[in-house]
C-alpha cells in the first residue's frame, strides 16, 4: 500500500518523475478515458 500511496501523492503534487519512479517496468496503466499503456517506457512517453 505504501507504493500506491507514494504514486497518488506524487500525482497530487504533479510530480511526474516521482510518480513514474513508483511504477514497475512491466506496469499496465489504464487512463480514465480508455487509453492503455503497457510497460514503464510507454507510460513515460
């Protein structure tokens, strides 16, 4: 849960590098409008 809290707090601060630092290399991110990003490098684009 600490990893999730760190991600949310970084997003609330608009600290993108800190938010990305919490992600695993093989993460899957699904945006609220439907976009899906597979892998940390894709999320960072």
